C-alpha cells in the first residue's frame, strides 16, 4: 500500500520525503520510489544502524529496515548515508562499510 502510493506520487512528479514513523514504513517508501526512479539515495537519521539480516529469526523488523531496503537494488550505496548512530555493533559497521547494507 505504501509502495503503491509512493510510486504514484513519484510518477506524478512529486518528490516525497519520509520523516518519522515506524521503521516498517521505510521499506514501502524505498520500493515505491525506486520502482519509478531506480536505485535511490537514502539519508537515514537514526540512533541505530538497522542493518540486521534478521532479528530474532524474523526477516522484517525495526532492526532490518535498511538492509530490507537494499534487497532488490532499491538503494544507491554511493549516494546514501546513515547519521546519528550510537553504540554500533562492530559486525554491523563492518558490513555497512563494505556496502552490504545497500547492495542486497
């Protein structure tokens, strides 16, 4: 539902900007915009990197909104950035530095 609305907005020439809300909204936004424009840049402002492959055995959770967006070539890692992280897990930072969070 979110992806379809965002694709409709982008197709009409609107530049949507998602601010706030639950982490699960991010994937729909990315899917909708990239459906029309191809891989997009993401400016991700959060205290957590949200780059888990899964969390407690679940694929879509608040902890994986960024890699979920990377699935299907939705993000352009060369033009994306994450800002505001604190207490990052070393494994996750290593994964991010290799671009894995945005290239799945």
